[in-house]
C-alpha cells in the first residue's frame, strides 16, 4: 500500500517556519538543509570569497558542507536554535548564490509525528 503523505503535510517555506519561530518564545534546536547554487557569472567571485574564509556561520553549528563534483552547487547541513543567523548568512552570500533552506527532522523526531497521523 502506498500512502500519499502530501495530503497530510504541506511544504513549509523558510519564511513560514521563521514566522512560526518568532511566535514561539521557547526556541528549539533544529536541523536545516541549505541547497546552494552559484548565480550565472559569479562562480569566481564566490569561490574567492569562500577561499578567503567567508563560509563560516557565526552562531550556527555546521554539521557538514557538501559540494557536487563537476557542478556549481552543494548542500549544507546546519543545527541551530537561531534561524536568524542562517538568514543573515544567506543574505551575505546573496550576490553570488541562490539558496533554498529547508527545516528538517531526524527519523527519531519524525516518527512520533507520523504516528500521530495514523493513530
């Protein structure tokens, strides 16, 4: 049996998640995955900024940064209770990169949530 979970869950944008966190006064440490890709014509300038040490995330724990070989894109896994720091970092790189930021759950976090749907 194939279950279409899309009818139970809607895709949440970073701005939606950010707004929800602003209402929530007690912050929870969350995981985020950022997909980045270079804007046309900005690879060299962006690479120079990266090599000069511009890839740090103050106030955010970087779990890992991954580069797709032979392409101009990659992914970053982050852990923080401060999504504003992620937003600030993305804005600092906005001249060079396109960003997609997605809050994610581990299997251990998602399991109980999915179980509520079917109980």
